[in-house]
C-alpha cells in the first residue's frame, strides 16, 4: 500500500467564526495545565456545528497543504493527511471539530503560550486528549512520514519529533526549528519562493510538494533524490531583496481600519504580513502600538 502520513499545520483562517468560548484569549489566566484542561472541556462541550477539518481551514497555505495529497499520490504513495493544531492536537483531516481560535504563533491574541517551553507543555497536554493522535506511532506504523511545520509548531512538538527521530522510520521534515539525528530536514528557504511561487506562509508546503516531485517514485528518501533536490535548490535559489516603502502613522492607521473592515477576523500579525506583502514598511512594534491604539489590545 505504501502509506505516507503527511503532517501539516492548521491555519488561522477558518470558514466560520470560532464558537463562543473557543478563543484562547477567553481562557482564564491560570497555569498551562489548568488552561489546557479547561480548553479540552470547552471543546467537548461546544454545542455548535462541527466541520471536517479539511473543510474548516482555508487560505493559500491550506489549499497548498491539501494539494500535497495529490502530489504524494503522483509520487507513488498512498497519502494520509493529518493536521497539527494548537487547539486540537494531531488529527486526520476527516476529523470533525467546532471552529476555534488557537495558535502557537507568538504575540498572537489567541496564542496558547508566551514561550516555546510553555507551548511544548500545552502540546503535551493536548496529546492526552482522547481523540489526539501520536506522531511517532503513526510514522512507525507506516515506516515513513512527511512532516511540514513552521518553527513555532516544531518547537511546540519537539518531544514528538525527538521520539519520531528514534523510530527508525524514513522521515522528512520541511521547515521545523532544528536538525535531529534520524530525520532528514529541509529548513525553510525564502530564496526558493521565486521558483515555487506563493506567499511566505505557504512556502513550507510548496517545498514539500517539490520534494515529492524530486523523489524516486514510491521512496521518500534515497541518495538520488537528495542529490536531485540539492542540485535543483542550488540552481533555483534567488535571495529576496526587500525595498518596502515607509508609511506614516496616519497611513498605517488608515490601512488597519480598512483591512479590519474588510477582514474582521484577521489577526494583527496577519495584517502586518498583508501590509508588507503590499510592499510597504512598518516595524513590528510600531505596528503593534498603532494597532492597539486603533483597534484595542484584542
């Protein structure tokens, strides 16, 4: 069968707003263990509509993540797509869940932790939830896995990744935070964005699709595939040079108001990314201060 588990991260953008009480910002200000337990209770008790995860997430990053299954099939695998979620743990895309707002991204209003150590504690608590899957077991059963993670999510899942590295499975990690013996890692490389297209947020999943295209059919890791990837990446790399235009405070405030009216669910971090994608410049702390003075701390 040649099953290939593929793990991708969830996205901030959802097809429906979070259910009442299912925003991390609404949790009581207690320790990680108590907050995680309360979060699990709220998830189980949520009375609203439950949606398959494959239909809950949206945006360029998710479209590209979902397309990885097709790329894996074309490369000779039987793909099984899983989502690493700061609110749900590790779940197959067929799982049903209410809409929610939780992330490992720092400085986000719905970030579950203020440090990578706290994020790892939160993830470990999520892994004790009945429905959450365990990455090392999934990879060991299939003998292989393709894992696509941002730095923040890889730091939160460090214990899982360390265990995964010791399973003896063929594992490719795209992105991540650090190298681990036993895992073939391809760090996120912005210099490949011109060749791969898309936004920086979808870069890791586009790199994963490219890795599958360079694979020896039916084999996730071979010396020949590594050589093909290395050759292609070195030839395709084009370092990005930013020449963003500075903005005055009133212009930044006008942008924030306009984008919030158009995209009310967008986070502050996402709005700053959108501003920069438009070729404009604003230092992160300055943007945060202007956002708070315009919209409020939330």
